[in-house]
C-alpha cells in the first residue's frame, strides 16, 4: 500500500479494491447475493491498471528489500536486491517510500502483544480524460 500511495498507482491492488467494490475479480464479496451480482457484471482490469499492478509488485518487492539492507536488517546481495543506485526507481520516490517504511517500522516496534497498526489508504490522483481527478 505504501508504494501505491507514494508512486500514485491507483490501478494497483489497493486502488482497485477502493474503486471496484468487488466487481473486478481481484477479490469477491463475502455476501453470496453480492457475489452473484458481481459475477454478472465483471470488470476486467484496464491496460493502465495492469501496468500499475506490475509496477506496484516491482516496487513493493524491490524497495522493501533495499530498505532492509539500508537499515541493516538484511545483508547486501548483488543478485537481489542489488544496490539502491541501480534500482529503476527515482531517488526522491525511493526516499519517500523509505520514510514511510521507517515510520511504519517505528509504529510496529512500539506495539504491545495484540496491538494493531492502522495505515490509511489515500487514493492517488489519477488521470481522467487528460485531467487529474482528485482523490475521493
């Protein structure tokens, strides 16, 4: 979710959950009546959503692995994740993602047994007919 927010990927898993209401086949409603309704009106992901999903998966796996190495939680490995300067991620985006990971890590470590951390979904602004649509 962090990378989708920071990279403005509204077509990744969290943006699609936010927007699809169970009608895109990514997840299905628990209510059988709603599940039948969703099955009658399936939505296929758009080309943009597919691109966002691919980018989200890449960023999530790469940036978390890089963050673990940068913070000393994992040993460097030239095969994966490699070096931060070789990553296909703009340095300012990488820094924003690392900052979010740092914040989440601090909150996670403060938890007592049975505690919870809430991360709010912020719908990224998306292009609609050449204009940016503000978050809902």
